[in-house]
C-alpha cells in the first residue's frame, strides 16, 4: 500500500513538473510574439480547506540526526516517549510542526 502511495506521489510530481514546464515555455513563446498573458486569482472563491498535515517537515538520515538524535529507543536512559526523545517532541511542538516525515519520499 505504501509503495502504491509513493508511486502515485511520484506520478503527480512528474506530471506537475511537466505542466509547469509547459506553462513556462508557452509563456516564453507568447512573450516572443508580443502577446499579453493575464492571470486572475479569485480570492473570493474558496474551494476548500487544505489539511494541515499536508504541510509538514521531513527529516533526513544525516549523521546522528535520526538514530541517537530523534530516535533513542524505548530502553534509552534519555527521557523518551515510545523511543522518541521528549526534548525533541517539545521542540517540535514549539515550532508547530503538524507532522514530521522520515524517511522523505524518494521518487525513483
């Protein structure tokens, strides 16, 4: 299931990049032809509320960032909750991080 989700996210990312490139190229071609392009943003039309968990943070496994940094294990002498350091949890709460992802999604 998780692999399918990652594949879907990679699919979305790839086609989003293609769409952005297409828009950039068409804008460049349009500018070469001295045409005017207009973009209108309607702020009165609210399509919905975006879930806060979409916007979060991610952590990479660099040095001791994860093991020995965020994750110390449940049997560690460092105060922790289910293996995650309590001081890290408090710091993330102060930063209002809604979700922390690890590992980051890798499109391959």
